[in-house]
């Protein structure tokens, strides 16, 4: 059991933005911007890296729907869709979730904007080309 499973089971209250059979979306308790929403599968999956495809696709579908809906309703200028996977990537709740972070002109939100120094792109491509 984890905190997001408790939220899915309504043992812990949350501000639900969207819900269907497979997915729940709620306002983040510590929002990075107005409308910051977290989308999670109702079934417990540790992270994107452990998830089956169907569960990821169910969340991605809702992330797409809500990105457009939230930006429109809140007059946001854009949004970030973010999935932190494992502690090294900043995942603090070990139940997969997608962040939709609406963005507003000149806001001060910082999301992954530091380029890594000196990475050999050809070597990386040789390793990961699928
Ligand atoms: P992560 O750092 O794992 O990518 O994101 C976890 C997110 O869940 C954080 O943005 C955090 O604010 C949010 N969060 C943690 N606990 C709760 C909670 O009890 N309720 C809600 N609505 N959000 C939570
Ligand atoms: Zn869970």
C-alpha cells in the first residue's frame, strides 16, 4: 500500500479533477503552478519503468485530454507533461504518475532546463538506437 493507493480508495481525501475505471487525476497538494494536476492509475504500479503498456496508455490518454482542458479553462499559455521515474529522477511517491504543469508567460517554474555537459551523441545513439 502507498499514499496514492490510499487516495484512490478515498481513505485520504483529494481534489479530484477527473476519474474513470482505470485512472484518477487530482490537484497536486504542493502545486508548481496554478492547475498543477497529477494523473495516476488506480492500480498500483511503482513507476513508468515497471508499468505495462496498457496502464501507461490509459494515463497518457487522460494526460492529453486534461492538458488541453486545464490550459483552456485556466488560460494557460502552455504546459509541461512530466513523469519522474525512480528516486534519481525526482520521484518521491512510488506509484506512477504523470504531472500536468500549466505554464504562464514569465512564470518562475523551473523544469529540467540545465543541459548536461559534454555527452558524445554518436556513442549514445549507437547504444540506444532501437
Ligand atoms: P514526484 O516527486 O513523485 O514526481 O511527485 C509526487 C507529487 O505528489 C508531488 O508533486 C507532491 O506534491 C504530490 N503529493 C504528495 N503527496 C500528496 C497527497 O497526499 N495529495 C496530493 N494531492 N498530492 C500529493
Ligand atoms: Zn500505490
